[in-house]
């Protein structure tokens, strides 16, 4: 299965609770944190919810 790298580039301070929970579910806690995630519909939905806080690369 293909993987994508998700990196938190902005702080979660001031974000809505559901956006913070989404970032935490991806394993992102502090700016600069990166995690490899499977490239599937579930991950794409999570990324779409916090697209303004993260960058995505293959």
C-alpha cells in the first residue's frame, strides 16, 4: 500500500477541538512532527479537515 508523509507545519493553539483531535489521531502533536500514513480515503479525509495546518508529500 502506498504511504504519504504528513507534517504539521502550524501550531494547534487556537484550533477547534475536532481539528486538534484529528491531528492527534494522525500522530501529530507539535509543529515539525511528521508521520507516514497509508494513502487511503480515511487518511485523505483527515488531511482535508486540517489542510491549513499540514503539508503532505509522497
